[in-house]
């Protein structure tokens, strides 16, 4: 059997990453994380694109060296085409194009959300169809996966994504960026039933998280006005209660979708899938319905190039190549 060796490149936001995959197996997965954004409480697009320009070639070289692969051994180059920050996407896409021209390789433009779904296929076989809960910093979706290349969005957020709800809440509480991991850590020592936060009313399998963020804002203003030290004394309980409601909102819609679509397996993916409480709740849900509940390894949850390489591998086998004149796109397309 001939070898299919894919170089994957990811630069959609603030992580510069490269990975090498050979016949479906990840040989190397390298990520350079940008720390410059923490002081601003969020990603600054111009700073992100500049950092990508500095990091991308060294990251690619490191990935190839770790995999013991040369450019001449590659079958194709897969790169995130969108959605994401335009400046960041342009860096990765243009570097990929240049390498493809230099080595006469096919270019494979990958949908970032499709890549998160592809992360579930790394190092495992999956019973299909699968119902996937995709929860990242900018997107929250329920996706019905018939095959790795045949997917349908059946539910999505109407406003903020779950990841945004975590990060914005963390900012309100004075926690560092990105806030999701900090809320998760504080919540481990808190009472999730200490305080109540509302669940938005949505249709079918859709989500909404702008309301819970606003409710936290008013809740903190009211409590701190009475007791200036309230948050200091009850931070763990607030984090646990807030986190619980986000997870309840996610699981409520997702369980409804399970009952409707009756999948052979369920998958949890995206950056927020690294949340410890969400992972445990998701695995419990799989046991309830007696179907496999799949979650990527931690290194494949947040933005990474291994998932891009895996998505690119599926497209490569299908002959789904991308024109060298292709442009990046910042907004969501059907994964």
C-alpha cells in the first residue's frame, strides 16, 4: 500500500501549529501558543497574525523533523482555510500555497469546524452515524456525522458560543484570559447548586448563551453592592454554579437530539471539550443511552494541526483538492 503523508497547518486564531500524518496515524503534532494576548483579555488580531509569521516556519520544520519526514515525502498539504481571523488564516494559507508550488503538491483547504470533528477519528474507529457536540471558543453546534466528509449542522448557537460565555464570565470575575480553564479549576472546589442562573428559551436543538452571561453581570453587581468581598468569599461557588448551568444547557439540547436522531455513537469536540465537568457529564450520557461516547485526547481538543491533517487526509483520499487561487473565509461554512 502506498503511503499517504499529509502536512497539516493550523493558524486560524492564536495558535500556530503543524502536524504530520501518515496513512491516518499522527507522527508529529507541534503547537506554538501565543501568550501576548493575555494582557488584553482576548485575542488581538493584528498581534496574532504577526506572531504567526514568526512561528509558522519553525513549527513546520519541527513537525517534519519529529516525524522524520522530508518535504519530498509529502503527498499533500492541508491547511485551515476558515473560519477564523482573516490575517491569521492568510499567513497559514499563503505559506501552504508556497510550499505546494515549490514541491508540486496538492493543496487541501480544510474547514476548521470539520477539523474539530476529524479530531474524533484520530487513533480510533467510530460507529457511524455519530452525533457530535462541537463546543469551541467561537462556535457551539450539534452536527450529524454520516461519514467523515458527510456532515450536517442540526443545531447551533443563536448568539454567544459556550466558550465565549466562559471567557466573558471570567473577565467579569477578574480571572485571566482564556477564562474557561480558570472557571473549571475554581469550580472543582465549589457548590454547583449554590446559585441559580437561567437557561435561555430556544427552538429545537439550538443554543443561546448571551442571557446567562448578562445574568451573571447583574448577579455580581447586586451581590457586590451589598458585600464588596462577596466574590472573594464565594468565587468557587459562583464558578461551579455558572459552569453547571452552561453544561445543563448543552446537555439538554444534545440529549434531545440523541432521542431524535438515534445515533450509533456520540462525540464531544472543540476547545471547551477539555472542561473536566463537561467531559464527565458527556461520558455519563453515553452510558445512559448505552452508546460509545467519544472525546479526543486533550492535545487534540484545542486548536491543533493534527485535526487539520486528519481532515485533510479524508479529503485527500476523496480527491477533494483546493485551487491555489482559493481565499480564506472568516465566517462559518457548513462543515
